[in-house]
C-alpha cells in the first residue's frame, strides 16, 4: 500500500471525493498483480506524458471506472498520477516485473519529467537501489525444518505391513506431509543458493573486466579509445555481464572507473556529437538488440542511435527525434560518465525485456 497517497493529489491540486483514494489504491493493487511488459511500457508513457494509443489509455482508465463510474479517460493529470503510483506498486509488489518497471521509469527520466506525481519517481529510485542491494544479501528465510530420517523407515515399515488399518493410513499421511514440507524448504534453499551463486559469478566477471581495462568488443585497451567513443561502449559491455536484475548496487563506480580509463579529459559533450560519433560496431549491436522493443522512445540514447543511422547529418534526424520524444532541441550537455550510466540502464532494460519475453 502506498503511504500518504492522499498527499500526491494535493501536490497536483486534485481534490478526490470521500472514499475515492481507497478505491484508487484497490484498483492499483489489483492491476499491478497482472501486468506484462507491454502494460509497463504504456504506464511509463502515461506517467511521462508521452504519446499513448487511445486504446491503451482507455484500457487503463477502465481499471478505475469499474469501481468508480464517474472516472474518465479524459482526466489526464490524474491518469498520469495513477500510472506513476501503479509503477511504484509494481516495483514494490510484483517480483517478476519490478526490475523492468524500475529500469524503464529511470531511463525515461533522462530527458523527461513526469507529468505529475514526482513522488513516484523518487520512491521508485529508492526501490531500485534497495533491490540492487538485496540481490547480494543472504535472504534465507527462517523456515528451517529438522528432518528425522526415521520418518523414511516409518514409511517403508507402514507400506510393508501385511494389513492396513485407519491408524496406519493416518501415520503414513502425517509422515509424507512432513517429507513434503521438508522438500519445499530444501527446494527454496537451493533456488536461493543458485541465485546467490549467479550473482557472485556476475560480480567476479565484472571485477575481471573492470581491472583489465580491455574492450571485449573492439579487442583493444580502453586507454586507446577516446572517451566520447568509449563511454557508450563501456556501458554496453558492462550490461552484458548482468543477468540478475536490476543489477549490482556499485555499478556507477565500476562504469566511472572504466570510462575514466579511456583517452581524453572529462568534459561535457553535446548529445548530438555523442550520437554521431558512436562506434559503427557498437551501433550495429545496439540496433540489433533494440529492434523488437515496443516503446523505443523510452530509451532516449538508443532511439537517437537508431534515428541517426544512415542520416547524412544532424539536421536530417535530430529535429524529428525531438518532435517524437516531445522535447526541445536543447538537450543539455552531459559528461561521458552520465551518458555511460544512462546507456547502461537502457541496455539492462532491453535485456530485461528480452528475458521477460521468453
């Protein structure tokens, strides 16, 4: 349940009627349990005020109309707020889709502000960090059971008895129940250990890559690659090591270290210059990875790379890009480290979507 949800309405100057807050929260909780990846893409569009298909907009509005017939899909400000609240609910309660919701919310924030409910973005960022830490923490539950091996002998003895009575059947059912309970705990422990082992292997590979300062894509040291060319490459390669979403907690530091190993001094770089000077090999790999993504404008660097592909110059692709993503043509300059972090998040979002689609 979202705390202080009534204050979200105050922030955007909306005054819900008595009982409406509770109804909205019930609808959000129910909807968040059954979403898929495409639903999350639509929610992000609604939250940030990006272009949304009328059918998708009305479909989300119908979730609330069912419990409140007075609600309408024309309430765009409240729909944005509710979309943000739903994304937060997914990130908190839906274990299968939480990482994807977090990643897409973050990637879109690179160049857009939410249409309403900034609190949702702030809390999703906090949740993102909590989830990154939790992957590396031991999370064994307290459901340890002491299994008595004598139970197996009891099963064998009972089965081999020449005659059965009601007591024999009850004893067998009781013992088998204990065996099932123990196996459940054992399976949960094994699953947890597999996840932890996978995370540790991921950490080991990232550490090796970071210390080597070597580009596995171009097969050359990063110190020979200019920062403007290397920052997106660093991000792509770092993301390739991650399969436990939403990734390790300390990745900002890892990416910063490897970017700083590249040639050249740290400075703010024009967004368009970053895109036009991307390495051709990297461009092909990103384009291949992004070709099936349903809402590419939520990945602003990836989308710019696709728009600029085969364009003669900036004037051929950049104005159209800005119109599509609904921003002016003055996307602020950023450091190579910030571009790299954004590209890393976008690559993770693409990989996460691919995993969910299998």
